[in-house]
C-alpha cells in the first residue's frame, strides 16, 4: 500500500491501527491526476482487502511535471 501511494507522488499523513480489530487506517494526500485507476491498483496490491475512499481536500502547488510521464495510460 505504501509503495502504491509513493509511486503516485502521494504523502502519508497519518497511519493508525484500531485497537481490538484488524482495521488499519491511512490518511494520505494524492495529486488528483495520480488518482486515476488508484482504486483498482490499491485493491490489486492488497488482494481486495483495502477500501479506498478518495475525497478532495485542498489545492496545492505541485512541482511534478505532468509531461514527465504518460498519464494517458491511466485512461485506457
């Protein structure tokens, strides 16, 4: 899970295990352009055990060039 978020230029803000259960909660920031196909990839990497919830948080200046990699592969 951490590798998927890292590959997509995300930042982990908080990770926590709920006592007495197997629930592990991760709060992270992920650029919108990197969120395409994120749900499918994170479920594949966790064998379907992850339940991602993506919500808009804020605007932030990004220093990642959108031309440095092919984002069109996410749309196909």
